[in-house]
C-alpha cells in the first residue's frame, strides 16, 4: 500500500444542533477531496485531545492517515476545549452528541460517508453503545478494554460487591474534569468556561452510589441487553492483565455474526505499546479492519478466526512484567467449552471425581485486610499494579490444592465455582481466586470472581441470607487463558474479604462451607490452532515529550500492629511534561490512602487527593481535589472539596457531601 502524505488540523469546531461546539483534532490525508473521498475513524473521549491522550493519538492517527483513513479525535461536551459541562458517564446526551458528530463527519466533502469508531476504555465503551443506536454512517467498531455489561464488568460493582475502583474513578474524573481549557484554542473565554465546569461538574460518586442494584441506570448502555440488535462488525480486544478481560468472549458469545475477539497478555493499554509483551501490531490489524468495512476492500478481515487468544504459560509475579511466557492460539468458531470439574476429596485436595469425597463443613472468616496482593482492577503498568504472590492473601483464605499435575491443563474461558454455604449474618461477600502454584510454592493468580451473597440469585432484586440456612451459590470467575504445567498445582482460594479491591459489607460474617458441595468447573481449551500474531515493527511507538521534572510512583501496605489498622497507600506523580507541539506543560499527582481495622468492617475509610497542573509560559492553572469515603452500617458517606488556582490565586473553592443508604451491601 502506498503511503500517503497527510496534514494535521490542530482544532476543528463541530457545531451540534443545540449550538454547542465540540473541539476536534483531525489527521487528514492530503489527497482527500470530493472526487477522491476517504473514510474516517472517530474517537470520542473526555480525556483532552490537546494534552491527555496526545501521545497515543500521535502514535496511531498518523499511521491511519498515511493509509488513507482520516482520524477524528473529539473531546466530548465539557472536556478539553469543547463547550459545556459533562453530565455523567455514557449518558444519553453523550451518545446523542456522538451520533451528531458521526453525521457531521459523513457530510464533509472529503468523507466517503463511512465512519468507524474506536477507543480503549471510555472510547471502547461508547463506541459499542453508539453503534447500538444504529447511526447509518457508522459501519464498524474497534473496542478495546470495554464492557457489554456496565453493572458487572466495569469499575463500579461486580456481582453486587462494591469495588473500590468506583471511588478511585470518581476521584479521578473529578480531577480530570477540573482542568481548564487551553486559551490558545478558545481565547479569552477560557476562564468563564473553566468556572462553568468547576461549578457544574457532576458529583459522580453520589450518582453511582444511588444505583447499587442492576437497574435501568446500568442497563442503559449495556449492549448485552440486546445483542441481537447490534448492527455492525466489532473487533473486541482486551488483555489478561486488565480488569476488562471478559468482554471479547462475551461479545463473540452474544453476537457471533458480528464480533471478533483478540486477547493478549496486556495491561489497560493499546496492544502496540502494552505490557507484558508480546505485543500485537494494532496498526496493521486496525487498518485491515477499517479498509474492509469502510472501503469495501476484499482483504479477508471478515475471515479471521472468531477468537485469537494468548495462553499464559506460568508467568511469575514480579516487580516488572516485561514479557509473559505463553503462545497464541486461534479458534475459528467459539462455542461453550467443555469443562473439567474438580471437587474436594476427603483429604481436602482438589481432585476430579474423587473416590473419597469430602464431608462435613468448614468455617471461613477472613481478616478484613485480606486482598492486599490483588493489585489494581485495571492496570496501567506491569509493576505492583499487577497481582503479586498470592501466598500472603491465601493465609487469610480457605485454600484447596490439587496434587502436582502429571500432565498439562490448558483452559480458555470463565471458570465457574458452585458450592453450598450458610452465613452467620444476613449480608456477606465471597471472593474466589484460581491460582497456579509453582513447584517452589510461588502462587500466581490466574483469575478471580466476587459475589455479594445477597445477589446470588440476581443483581436486580437482592435477597439477604437467612443466618444459618444453607444457600446454593454459583460464582462465575473472570475469563482467562492459561496453561497449568506438569509439576504445578491448581489452587482454589476462597475468602470473605478482598480488600481494598472489594469493600466490606456492614457485617463481618462467618461462612460455613459444605465441603462436599464444592465444584470448580475449568473451561478446557479444546480444539484450536497454534498461530503467530504479528508484533509491531516499532518497539517504541509512542512519541517522547520533554520531561521537565521526573515523576514517581509507589504502593505501600502498612500494618499498624499497635492500633490494629492496615493502610494501603498509592502514590502516582506523572512528572512535569512539555508537549513540543502546543507548548502545554502538564502534571498530575494523586495520593490514595485506604484503611481498615481487620475485624471491623465499619472502620473502612478512603481518601484520595489529586493535583492537576496545566501551564504555559506566563500562565498556569492548578486544581486540588480531595475526596473521602467512609460508612456506617446503614449509609455510605462521601465528601469532596475542590480548589482551583489561576497563577497562584484561588478562583474557586467548594465542598459537598452526601450520605447514601446502603442497599444490600
């Protein structure tokens, strides 16, 4: 393919029907014109095209433009240089705005009328959601690290459990949305726009805590509600090291005629620069996808295997996971996998069809600080954000091991745990982890699942437990692709706490597990082909900006034995970085402190402080936000203080708080 020359339109205004102007950055092939129109790819985000996603945009859209595909990167309403105030996450207005943007792109003289939508995380979410609205010009989607079920596969709740990532994300969004527009683009009105945003920004945590069940709020935007109506081909990508790992397989299960899945070993990043390696040549994958569906080019993209996945082969926890051992496989057509069922034998070991099954019950009441080796829900770096050696968490868990394997066991899919238990209290949580125990005892977490036991029969109408009465439970763990090697052991770890990943219920319940009932169904890989997935030619595809001050990060667990408190501290500083093209200097600093007394669920607290700096010679804006979370047996308590400074002078100061009733959690 001949490489085309292109130019960058640093800012283009897209005016919506209500007069709101959205800011777009466009990478345009030089030969695009009405006589030779080109397709376009839209990415629609709240993360500031000017200085937020610029590095990854500048690694990809020039490659698209050189292949004859225009790249259109738009800041959603109330973000970056776009007018207005954001009104929430994946709201009807946001999706409606995106439909208008697609119409605008398709109507341009340089456009061939075919638009693709692409993104990771937020952009991957709204790409699927916008496609479900069926705008005529949208012909295909690439969705990375996203979800088809906003309640169970996002950062908010997981099977009714309250994820700490929800609070962390609320704090992050508050900080992100507090940043000012760039006067170089919007002119003198930048200050009025900034103050309007600061005043009108949603109180994200209050809204999300107002919907603790899977109600209409979460069903909105969850395309699993109507898989049959999804209208366009979707390439759905994820990484095993990320919290958003279930979507590719759910997509091909729910809409096999439309979806293709690609799952690598990666954290929450685009595959061409993600860790752990091996990477995938995302640019080549995407260009083939776009040219097939936006240009009607017969290039065979639709004939790719339905599922391509990297099978992890015994990676070990490490301070930095540069690359994970394993191999690529393909399944031309995905179907429900055959399973291998493991049960507990009389000796307390996992075994297939034990001749002497276990009998009786055993008690489980984990220390409430069990879970500090879990890492982050969605990981951005392959360091301490990834799960560590599981032996520390297993110490507070009920653990069942297999014997050392005599032959390999290779799985791909979602393991399922079934058991019967009773609880000493009406509310309780259960965490299950599938672990690979290496011959030297090192324990690698393969996947995990969480369940609020009040949600055991569904997320819409929780049912509290009757203390002492046995209940049958099924817990579906996250998807995984993994090889348990000969000599390794398969471990099932159960805990009633998984902090800080999962926040505790108001009761510190003791669970009584019926050992004879425990069944772990492992999804076997089955028929497959070994394949190669092309890696990017450029091992360092991101542009490098000038670093004016170095950043840092740390993750520390403190156990205060004198006062009986465990603290989990996270510190992230991006450093001060200068964008060479627009002259903006930016820095983001975040400090998180989570604390809990190991035997008091109501002692749980969290505090997150974020500082965001945006500056240019002679001009600086800075915001400082602090959010806190605590609880009583009946309520969640959240507060926020936001301060904003222009050239060192305070221009905005606000405090707000809310108390939200706990709803079966």
